[in-house]
């Protein structure tokens, strides 16, 4: 992340609060993106979204669902986290092809 900051990028990394459903989490992430875009010290074209596990899955969903003007995605072992969500069957290649920004995907050796 420090390399991104040195290059002038801002990274939003959602952390999953307990007891929120996927829809609520996606709205929180969208709100965070809009907050960053409104700051005078942030270039809105240089915002990355980063997530770990369920945060990575939520970040991926946000990137697919709307054109938020992100500079890119950093996804570390994105996972649904075993939760039940009607959005959990969305992972078709056509939906993933909607993402038109650079994506870094890292999946651990023991991840499924």
C-alpha cells in the first residue's frame, strides 16, 4: 500500500463490521468511495479499492455493480465468507468482464 501512496494513489480497504448483510456492506463501501472523491486532497481518478477475504468479495461486487471510477482493485483471497446472499451466484465470466480497471488478485495456496 505504501507504494500506491508514494505514486499518489489512495486505497480504500473495507473491514467487515459484524451483523451487516452484503447489501449494507456494499453501500458502506460506495459511501467510502464517494467520501474520498469529495476530499480536496484526493484525486478521484486515483482511488483503488482493496479487500481481504469477505472484504475482497464485497470490493469485487462493488466494482462489477457500478462504474465508480476506480483506478483499480486489489483483491486478497476474496471469499463469500460462508454467508448466505442472493448475490452469491453472480460470478459469471460476462459479469467479471464488466470490470475495466487493473485487478491484482492474490489467492493463498490453501484457499479454495
